[in-house]
């Protein structure tokens, strides 16, 4: 097996120069760097990251704790994290907290035991134990997608404004009873999207009706039940906003199960774009979150935190895009409005 000494001899440079090229610890002239990289390729040299971690106390690995990795939204966040991690020379260890505070704490402790340099976490609705652990253990941590206080760096999409825009858009189409299928209580995303629903109603001069805000548990099954509950009201809504992509699927199931057609009988607009949104009939009007950029930004914040541990915590909010398609029923009269 080739060693760093072999690489240095082949490239005609010192071992220290090879070390600087491999570890990125000091700038090296381009020609010299290319000679070292050529020697590494020729000899098949593999850098011993474990040995390096024993010297530097760094493993160049990042722990990522995100639930629902099968959800296309979180899959795109993962892609953003991964591409940024590779760019900065980090590997990823991934754990699924299953949206459960106890499992979340175990997952984070497990990642910590693997000596990751820092953590990226999408916190649960009750992250107190998680926050206490990372604070006491002094683990560099960045929260992504959801906020959890202001002691740590965090990055998420703008949640309130886009939902307000969806509600306003539906009101401008003539709807007066606009419902919201909301997510898991306690999540910052749920709280902010509920606030956006109310702001949108206020802007349109519509009264807030608590009966038109029903929890869908951030799942397709929960949204199906929530939508069925809304349809049973004495004065059901004529328009529906769903607070994430999986709940959009559940709402569509509930509507179709009783023979209601979107947007003829119910206008629909959702939070989160996804691969099938523009192949549904009708094509879905949605808010598109910058999911990959959320992941990439979170990784960059963590790299910055590792480099400058004493800097003030930062909260970054990224803008969403309004994707106008047909499910909102623009130009159609709102029956029962």
C-alpha cells in the first residue's frame, strides 16, 4: 500500500507538501499540487482519515438527523446537504429520528458517539431534550427546515408569507371560506403556516373561523381525515390550503372519495412542489420551497461554525416561489361562497 512518503518521492516534493495538498492546510502552487495529485493517482494512494482524526480531533464527518427521508422534500434537502458536504470535504452519517423526541435524542447521541464534527437536525415538535443535550455536550449544531430557538444557527424557508399569498390568491378568485389542513402541532413550520393563513384572511377582509383550521398530522392519512372533517361542516369550505406535499395527497384522496372534483367543487392549493404536481389532473397550484438550497445552506453554516465557533448564531430564511397551475380554479365561480 502506497504511503505519503511514496507520493512525495514520486512527485519530487517533500512529505510536508503532500500533507498540505491532501489536508488542505496551506496553499500550494498549482503545478506542485498537480504533480502531487498525479502521483496520488498513479500510486493509488488512499489518505488515512482515521489517523488524521486522531491527530486533529476532527473526523470530517457530519451527522444528519432528518425524519421522513422518503418524502421528496426531505430527499431534496439531503441532496443539497450531500453536494455541499462533498464540496467542503465532509462525509455524512444519517439517522432518522422518526419525529419522536426520545428517538430523536437517541439518534443524536448515536451520531455524537461516532465523533461527528457537527450536527444538522430537523428538530421534532418537542426538542427540549435534544436542545439540552447539544448544549451540554457543546456539539456544533445547525437546525434546518424547522426552527428551535435562537441559540443555534438555523435555516428554513419563509413559511408565513407564502401561505398568506395562497389564501389571498384564493380569496381574489371569489372564495370566502378558505380552510387550512395544518401540520404537526408544535413544529415551527406548522405555527408559521397557520399564522400565514390568518394573515391572508385579514388581507382579504375575511373573518377567521377556527373550524376551518384542522390538523392533518403532516401525513397523507391525517390530511384525509382532516379533509373529511371539513366536508362534514354545516358550511364546508370552498377552497382548501394544504400545509405540505403529503397532506395534499391525502386531501385529494378525501375529495375524490366523495366525488368532489378539483377545482370544480373545491379549489386546492398546497405548500411544497413535488415531481408529480404538474402531472395531476388538474395540475396543482403550490408554493415551491428551495429544499436543496436549505440543505446546502445548512451545511455551509455548520462549516462556518466549525471554523469560527464564537460567532453569533444566525437564522437564515430562504424565499419560496409561487407556482400557479390549475387546481386553484382561477376564473371559476366559488360555489357556496
